[in-house]
C-alpha cells in the first residue's frame, strides 16, 4: 500500500496548486525510495525514460511553420471566414463551430481557444443570434449561452486532437504502452481516435440543438412575431 | 538505420530551437529571470541534442549516460518548482499587421497547415516501416515550412522568433508528457501497477472483459477528475488497470489505449480541478458561476460520452 504514496503526492500537490513538473518528479522519487530502490537507480530510471521519450516533445518541430502562419494572420483569416457565416440560431452556430474546431484539431491546428476564438468571436455571434430571435432573455438563459460556448471549445479540442499523429496525447499513449512492452505506431493510435471525434460532433450537436428547442419553446411569443424562415428542426 | 539517424536529427533540430531560446534570453537586458531561464532551455537542449548523438552516424557508444540525464531532469524540475523559468517580451507582429496580411494572403494561408497534416499522414501511411510516424512529421514540417515561406514571404529571423515565442509560452509544461512517462517508468520499476491491480481484483473478477473495460474507462475518468490531468491518470491507470484487465485479455492495443485516454477527457469535462479548461474560461466568458458555470453544461455530455466509450471499447477492441 505504501507504494501508492506517489499517487497521493500527485493528488495533494496538484490540489494545492504546486508546480506540476516538480510534483510529478517528487512523486516518482518518493515512490522509488519507499519501494527500496537506491536513489541513483531512481535517477537513472528517470533519465532513461526521459531520453527514450523525447519524441513526446516532437511537436516543437511544427512550431516554426505554425508561428510563421500566425504572424501572417492565420487566426485572423479563420475568424474572418467564420464571421461570414450567418446562422440563425445559437444551436446551429455552436454546432457548426464544433465541426470546424474538431476538424481543425484533427489536422493538428489549434484554431480555437477560449481567449482567441470564443470570447471575441463565437460568443458575440451566439449572443447576437439569440437576441435576434428571442429578444431579451432571462439571466439564466444568458448564462446558459455562455456556458455552452465555453463547453463547445472543450468538446472539439479534447475529442478531436488525438486524430493528429503528433498530438501530445497520441505520443503519450505510444510512450506509456512502450514502457509496458507494447509497441504501437502513432498513426494507428491517431486512426483509432477518429470515431470518437465523429461521435462528439453528434452528441455535442444534439445538446446544442436541444437548447434551441428549449429556447424556442420558452420564448415562442417573441419568435412568432418574426419570420418563420428559421424554424428549427 | 536510416530511421534512427533521421529521428536523432529531428531531436537535434529541437535542440537548436532550445539553444536559440537560450541565446535570445541571455541577450535580453531586461529579462526577469535570465540565468534560470537560460539554464532550463540549455539543459533541455543538451538532452535533446546530445543524449544519443552517436546514433546519427550509427554509433551506439557515443551518448550521455542515463544517470547524468536523470540528474539534469532533477535540475529542470527544481528550476520549474522555484518559478525560475520566465519569458519577457517577444518581437511579435501587431494585430493590425495580422489583419492586413490575412486580407492580402487570403485563404492560401491554410495551405501550409494542410501540407503539414496531409504529408505527415501520407508518409506515415506508406513508409511506416522504413521511417515511422516521427520522421514523417519531420518531413512534413520541413515541406510545410518551405510552403509557408513561399506564401507569406516571411523572413527566417521572424520564423526563429515565432518558434521561440510559441515554445516559451508553453514553457516547462512542454515537457510534462516526458516527465509523466518517466514517472510511469519509476512506478513500473517500483511495482505500483501491481498494487493497484491487486486492489482492483477484490472488486472485479479477472477474466471478465466487460468488467475490465468498465474499470479502465471509469477509472480513467475518475482519476482524471481527482488529478485534473488525464495524462497523469493515463500513466497510472494503464499500468494498474489497463494492462491486467484489458490488454492482456487480447484487446487491440491502439483502439483500447486511444479510447482510454479520451475516456479520461470525459473526466476532464466534469472536474473543477482542470482549471485551465473549466474555471479560467468561465472567468474569460464572464460567467457568474465561476466554478461550475461551464461544467454543468458539460456534465450530461461527458456522461453520455463515457458510456459510449465503454460500449465502443468493448465492441471494437475485442
């Protein structure tokens, strides 16, 4: 049981917001010590694993091209394209962003972020769409729109990213399984991650469109005064 | 072996990025933590470039020994712990310039990004045996960069500065996966996985695939919720639950492991411990309920996704 102390150290260390890297290293050293490993052997194990797992940090190789593209307005162009989209409802707009975000993640692009995309672009568009359709909403629903826009970024990011061969998660999987003597190719892990990326598109869209229906029902008096063009499915 | 020496050359390129960061840090007169930052990236650069340098020309005997690397890793951890790794300002393009250029260049700006992904995929697909996924990525990164220079007409000095900016913004956290793998390695040597597995054996019968899959997926989600980090959970839970209850029962390793990690992400959606995904955005989006304002909308989706993970792993991995 005492060997589990490392896990305890990680849980407590991260809970009280100590430096993640330091907490993990200390957890490793303490676990080794209580298990009777000599200090030098622990350090050697750490060093060896660090060297053989250098490929986990291979994403650095893609930074020059991404940095250069960002300097010349990659994000601004994406924002411009998304801004041109006219979508009548919160649910549809958010679903569309989920698709774009997820597909971009599969291509290894971080075309997203709460700071870079949601706050300046997607949230105002969703709020605009809601205001057009429902007029002034209750506080509760205003918060719901914000919450959903916060969530969509996470959905696309989490479940799309492993579709990219050099994603941190993919390389972590390859590395951890290698320590367990199972040899995997990154590309096979990336391919195996595609179905879940497609599933989140469906599950996420269902949630967003559900809120469309909910809002439509609640504010139906206000919609009826406007055109029926954008009736929901 | 061509694959090994090309991979080693990739690491040297990464080392060069680290060394460039050191150079710019030392030249910066107003840097808030000059020595600590330079030391951090310098050590990382040395490990990347020289730890197996002999492999470039196929000589296995020229390397830095693992114990020495281990001590260097301890120094890196200490520098990170005492918050000595910082960055100052970068020479970044202004937002007006970005706006203007995005209009001038237009949609062509996406071409290098597509080259990066598509070439990496194609090379990895056709030459997996000869080159492997990593070298494929290296090749695609070089091609995409050439393409990016052609389209943006940018300067190499700009590229160097932007690379350093992106690396320094991630900072010490960029080596978290590597550190976690090292932790997993110590856990394995110390037999931590066996302890967890022995504990779980009391709860679920070994040899039952469905129970194994449920334990792996739910274990990933729960541990991620507690730790706030799916990567850390993956190293621990794969050794403790994944190996004895899923992989040794004949699961397809790529499928089961890929689903296990995203099952962990379902946990990330449900925990305030993952502050940078759930709490910070609530603040950025000005949501009143800072702690659960995003989480409460993610909760139903996370639970549905977790159930789908279990079903998918059970059906598809076996």
